[in-house]
């Protein structure tokens, strides 16, 4: 469980940099979300494939 928790101090960005950065555009947000969803699906597919291959190897 501890590796799932992220440290609050892992990002070295200064507060001023964060507060003065321009907001993310809708297009950029959509791109980030698409990549995040694509990555999550890839991980889920790999997990399912691993479980299926383990099941298949157990049945052999």
C-alpha cells in the first residue's frame, strides 16, 4: 500500500510557478485524459492477458 501513496514533496515545482502557470486548455485536457485512459486500458488488458495465460497454463 505504501508504494501507492505519493509523497507531497516528490514534485519540485515552486508554489509561485504553479500559481502563475496558464490554465490548461480544453484541448490539452482532453489529450491528457485520452492518454491516461489509453494507458489504463493497456494495463488492464495486460493484466487480463496475464491472468488468462496463467489459467491456460494451469489447465495444461
